């Protein structure tokens, strides 16, 4: 590499340098641009680097794994054993527990980024990404903290913003009349501020169940709105993790038979959840996961509180009034606060100018797992499998392998030359 090209490479990758001159409006990335520095983005960047392919990561927040760092409650642990949640090429430390805490998982991600030398460009919100078929490159516009705009030009675009980019706020009649706090779980840290209060938690997924349990630990009086049917399974069965047991059984038996076995054990361990107001779907937990992506709840103690009526189960909400809630069964109860455990959604349709690979309706790849990782014109997706970190790791490996083949086919010198010409052409 000659001096001018080496200088150009340093200019592209030196994200934090201070300059007296104005930053260039366009930057050519020699490798893929990855949008999102969560676990999925870090995983695919590490896999690419291992194969000798450089990448540039753009992150809207000021840290990696912003969902985990900024929008999760303190008591959170990984719901699955660590061996199913580790990223490619680097396992969790041996001394970590089977279910690492939020703090331990974040420490692992920071060590992962340091180990592979990953340096995302922080505070860069991607506002649009569009493929120019005339020159065969992607143009990605991002805004900085002062609303300054930079366009990144690249051959490959990897969408790693994930399924949980934006909080979902349901529209409930009377929300503006309630008077008390209504917060999403993305803003919930602990139950300390709710001590001694009656709190209604809307949503009975893993987050809703755990928030209820956390509220109990702070002497709040939680109630749980169960709007839909849901599978609740014990976290462990027969001395091993339920997920690990299920994965082992699927090697030998069809999914419906495994589902029947899991439900038989669950009913024996937990009892009939329907008697508690938590009704199971007609489709088994693993089959339902494959069909819809809906994750079963792994109980960590909430059901025991429900059985002893420390946590009360409620039907869906009809409307809110001042410090009170009317349910669909006509019952009215007073509450001091409402917590929305109503999940998240993809934000891809807001900025990606492409509708073939991603659905405009839900922002997820149109093709189901395991075929949703690759689109057309150098477009890829990682972290959209509805199979957690394990699914993201699988796709990260596939993407890195696919791009490596193309990278080797195109000489680096030609790529650098073409990039500079493309940047000039797009600015003209």
C-alpha cells in the first residue's frame, strides 16, 4: 500500500481525530458498513475481521449494546444458558454463572469489542440508506450529535439494528387522563420508586413477568395484564435448562413430540397455568416459536407469587380513568402507576429505502429463518431471526463468509480506486 492510500485509510478509520478543517461530507468505506453496534453488529464485524475484511460500524447512541446498557432493568439476566448466547469466536469466561447478569453480559461485550479491535463510530444516526444501481454502491446518510450530515459510500450494507430498535407504546383509551406515571419497561430500572404503590404491568412476556417479580421485592403491589395466550415453562427441567433439553430432544424427535413432552413436564412442575388466568396457545411452544417468533416465558419465580395472589392476574384493559383502570370484564380497580411491558419493534422501514428484502409492515426480513440474512445488491441482515443471540451468531458467520468471497474476488486496489471515483460521481 503506497503512502497516499495508507493516509486515506487512516482518514477513513480515524473516527475520533480532531481536525482544524471541516470533516468531509462523504466517506468511502472500503468494506461493509454495519448499522448498529449491538451484539449482532459486533458479531458480524468480528467475523469479517477474522476473515481479513474491514468494516465500519455506525451507532446512533454513545455506547455499544445501547439497548442493554440504557433500556433494560437492573435485575435482568440472560434467559438462556450462556453457551447459547455467546458470540462467534469468543466464549464467555468459565467463571461466569450459567445465566450471566446484565452487568456480566455487558462486560463480555466490551471485552469482545476490545479483543477484535472493533471501534464503532458513535452518535451517528442513519437517516437513509439507498442503493445506487448506476454505480453499484450504497449511499448511507447519517446525522451526528450537532445534526451534521455525513454520507458513507460502500459496496455492502449490513443492517444490524435488530428486532428491538424502538419501544412499542400501545394506544389505550384514557391514557392522558390517568394522572399517574405510565412508563415503558425501556425506562424501568428497579421497583424502588414504586415502593408501597399499586402497579399495573401490561404484558406477560419475560419482561412483564420479571418486572412484576422485581416490584414484589420492593414491596409494591403489582397486577399483571394477560392480553393473549402464552406458554410459561420452568427455566429448568430434569436438572438441566429447558432450552438445552429442548435442543437435545430435537436431535432425535419431531418438534410436535418434543412440545408434548415439554408441556407434560411443565404441567407437572408448574401446574395448570390456565387456572391462574394464563392460558396456553393451542400450538406447542417450539412450533409456535418457529411459526411466529413468539418466545415462551421461562419462569424465574413469578408464578409462585401469582399462585399466592401476591401478584394478581387481570384481563385486557378497556380504558384508563383518573388513577383507575377499567378492564374488559367490567371490573374497575385503582392503580398508582402503569408499566408497559409491550415490547419493541424494528425501525428499518424508517431509513432503509428498500422494500424487497425487508417488510414495510414489521421491518423484518420477508424470508423466514434461515434464509433472511441475504438480500440483493450487497444488502444483509443480522439479528432478525427471532432466535436471539444464537440466531444472530449463525447469520453473522454466513454473512462474513459470503462477503469474504466477494472481497477476495475484487482486488483491494481496484475497490479503493472505484470508491473514490464513486464518491466523486455521487457528489457531482
